[in-house]
């Protein structure tokens, strides 16, 4: 069940917002006749959800999974999202598609995003340098300033790629971030998540919780 809100895009707030609720939402897409293409976020927050999904008996052989973004580090580096994703789905038959700078990407069935406290999504930051192009592509971005906890240049799907999908979900934790989401929905800000809301032409479901 979802609670509808007023917005220019078809945006809704999910009622069941814990890791199991997100996993159930993703599983319903994977269970449909395939093949499927899904983009997922990096970082530590999705790992519990990946764990639930990878242990479910789903037709993973029909699924291609891509990251929305990654740090430009060696694959064995602890900050590598690609390595975390590969470990999470190692026991499944899912195809893990690496991010390669400049690559064009096919549209997705689902784009799953997180959001930072500054309103960034994937590795599209309010302040950054990037080599963008207005077509679905993997681009090189450099946050300005580089985050202390992750001081790396990035690869990211650009806005065209993130919105070339049948559906978007945003998994967001924290009261401060809810304020950012509400301002973005109202059109009171121009941070990347607000640009996503303006550009997307597909349903967007927000899985927000306090922690």
C-alpha cells in the first residue's frame, strides 16, 4: 500500500519502508516475465536489502544488475561498489554489468537510488565537474569538495540514463533528508534529486524512514 502525495510527477511514499519492504518491491519486478534490467545504488545501506534478495528463489538468470555509480578505485579496494555488488549476488545467476566510462546503456525496468544529505543522487552532486552528454551514458564526475569519507572520483549514470526507466525508487533514511525531499517535490530547490523529479516520466516511490 502506498500513500499518494500531490506533485508534478507520479510520486508516492511507501508505507512499508524497512529493508524487507524494499526487497519485496524489487522482488515483484524480478518475478515478472523477463528479461529485466535493474540499476542499484552503492554504499553500505543497500547491503541488507541485497542480502534478502540474494537469498530468495527468484529468476535471477533473467536479470542484469548495474550500479548507478561507483568510486574509481581498483576492484579489490574496500570502497569498490562493484565488488560489494558481486559479493552480494555471487550465489545467483544474475548478470552484473560493470560501469564503463562513455558507455551507452539500455533503458531499465527499475532504477533504485539513494540520496545524500546534500540532495545528490548516484554520483550527481550539487557541485561537481563532469563530462555529461544528453543521452543515456556512464560519465566521469568529481564531487566538489571531495567527501572526506570517500575522497574518490566517480563513474555515474547521468540524468538521462537514470530517468530512462519504467520505475524509480528512492531509499532514504533520516529526518533531515525528508526535508530535502519535500522541498524538492515542492520545486523549492535545484539539487539533483529535484532535477530527477522534474525530468522523470515514470512512477517514483520513496521509501523513507527515520533511521
